[in-house]
């Protein structure tokens, strides 16, 4: 594959007239590129799946498959390969049709060699830029996913584990979870970790699109399909080709649309509104909902067959209540983000504010926590967020039960074992910062160090009672 314009490219020529095809191929070779020539559009498509081409030059009128159909198939399967269409009988209509099918350029025969040379050079440059964009997007994407889903609680580790396993497959996934738990983020993480990460991530909120428009949004429409359809549109299934399509709030999908969706998922094709042809799509489908789909199936508001079709793997996103271990880690994560955004000098949370946040019930989950931290950073006057900077509902929250004890505390254990585990839990809550852990525990730093040393089986020999010589970095 070419790395830059001006370097030899790999070009595929398709023309059912061998004389003309060979001529174009020879011309391309004279420009310093590698050319491959085929008379059969079908063969061109299979060559494209096995070899990297930088450009396709195709004739328009061919007996087996016309150049516009070929162009559409290439645009669907390999959108980064530009196509130039050549034709003996140019008309405005076919030119428009070619462009709509995704052609990069459209030239009439006999082709002026200068025009063709220019067109090839520009098409290759565009292809090069597109690949560059994809490469950069990929690089950015690779850094992000690990950072995107913050949290190290057991529930989050299990979620990470499951999502990375499903990311390696093309299975349809149903993401279920309360509002604000991070369902969309999970869908993006699956996409970013999958082999489709180079392709697009397309999301649609089924609840936000008026019912009568949902079908054309998803499946596209042909020109003239309805009154304002002045031009055709491919629809999101096709736009997500090579990537992932998230059908968010799938529980809100009307019944008749559910039937069409089921068909599309089974056949792996969509039929644009007003069209008479099935168009194959190549997108991984992820569905998300905050609703109890099982319940909707029982109430006959969701098709059971569709439920089983999409719920091949179910990913349950835990609520923030189920992972209170993550509250402070997430809070610190958002604090850093909003400090940057607001240009403030806030460095952390006062222990009392931390305690309120950990003890709160977070009905709005991560989104609510994010909003709370944003507000707190905006209001904060000093360098630490205090209880006063928190919203009233959090300041005055009365837990129904006392603050949850460590997960393991339900077992019987000795007091020193409980102390050890609690110490570790607080340390992990404050990201390993020993000074802060000491403050949360109401201990002075030296006492905490002594307890940690004891736990590691180290003799606290370096420290005289009350002495200051022990060195620790926190
Ligand atoms: N584990 C996480 N780490 C970092 N940010 C998170 C995490 N989970 C959620 N968020 C953030 O919380 C907000 C809500 O997440 P998201 O939109 O993915 O939730 P959702 O479950 O799709 O919500 P809804 O049901 O309301 O659509 C987003 O700003 C997201 O970035
Ligand atoms: Mg969402």
C-alpha cells in the first residue's frame, strides 16, 4: 500500500472490454504504479478482499455488473478505497448516480490523459489522507479505552473482563443498566477493543427518533421514497459498515419496527425505504436499554424472538451503589477533568466530603457523580472540595443502613483481620495516598505506617516511639 502520494500505488482496473482495460492498465503502469486488470467486476470484489488496493478504475457499462453497482459495493465494503468511473456515454444522470454510489471521480471517454493523471493523483492523495486519519483515530482509540472506563471495584473488573472477551467476537450484545451507569461508554469500549475499531462507531437513540422516521434512519431510503426525500440516503446500518452500530434505548422501538429489525439481523441485509433491493451490511450490532426487556417481553411489548436474537451476550452494567469502592476513584477522575476545564487549582476532596460521597446512594449513578463534581469544582474556593461545595441532597443524605462495611465483612473474622482489610480498602479508595488514608482513618501518619509495617511483617525498628526518622513517600 502506498505511504504517500507520489509513491507507487496498487491500482485495480475493471473493464469488460479487454482492449480498453489493458490500455488503461498500461497507462497506469507508465505513471509508475502497479496495475492489475480484470474483466469481471465480481473478481474485482474478491481481489479487493484479498489484496490491498489504493484505487479502483472501472468502466461504467459492463455486462455482468455495471460500474455504479460495483462502486456502491466497494464504498460499502472498503470505504477508504477511492473509485474512478470511466464511461463512453457520459450523461449528467449517470454522473450523479456514480457520485451518489460513492465514486471519487467520473470521467468520459476518450479520456484526456492529463485529466486522468490528475484524477489518479488526487484520488490517491485522498486515500492516503483517509488512511492517515484512520491510523490516528486508531492510535487515539488505543490509548483511550483503558482510561475511558474508570473503576477498579470487583464489579468493574468483572465488567472489564466480560467486555474484553465479547470485544474479540462479532456477537450481538445487549447492554443493560440503570440510567447514567455508563452503558454508552461500555458500548464504545467494546467497539474500541474490537477488530472493528478502525471502522465507525454509530449510535442512535431509538427513543429520540419519531417512530415514522426510525425505519429510514436505520435502513436508509431511495430518492423519492417520501415527499421530502429529494435524494437517497444510506441509513445507519450502512454508515456503520466495518464498524459498530449502537441501538440505544431498544426497549422503545415500536413493534412493527422490531419485526423489520429482526429480519435485518437474520438476513444481514437491509432494504432502504422505497427500494426494491436488499443491501448487505457489515456492522456489529450492540443494543442498550435501561428497561427490563424480559418484563417487556412478558408484557408483549417486545418481541421474544428479537430479544433472543440481540441478547446473545448480556452485559449488565453495575450501579454505582453496587460499587461504592469506585466512588472516590471516579470523583478524583472527574475532578482532574473539571480542574483542567475550569482552570482552577483544586487538588482533591476534604475527608468529610469524601465520606459524604461514599455514603450517598447515587440514584443517578456515574452521571450524577460527574455533575456533582463539576458543580463542586466550580463552587470551590480553596484547594480542596469541602462538604459545603456538595449539593444539598448529598450533604443531608441519611443512609437507610449504615455505610456498607467491606464486602468481606459478612464473614466471621478476627478484629485484626478486619482492621487489616479495612486499612487496605481505605488505601485503595484514596488511590494509595497514605497521608490521605491517615486523615480518613483519623490516625496520624506514623501510626498508619506502623500498622502497614506490621502487616508486611516488618519490624518497626527504624522508628522510636514518637520518633520521626522513618522515611516513607506517599
Ligand atoms: N466507568 C466510568 N468511567 C468514567 N466515566 C464514566 C463511567 N461510567 C459512566 N461515565 C460517565 O458518566 C456519564 C454517563 O454515562 P453514559 O452516557 O455512558 O450512561 P448511560 O448508561 O448510557 O446513561 P443513559 O441510560 O442515561 O443513557 C458519561 O459522561 C460517561 O462518560
Ligand atoms: Mg445512554
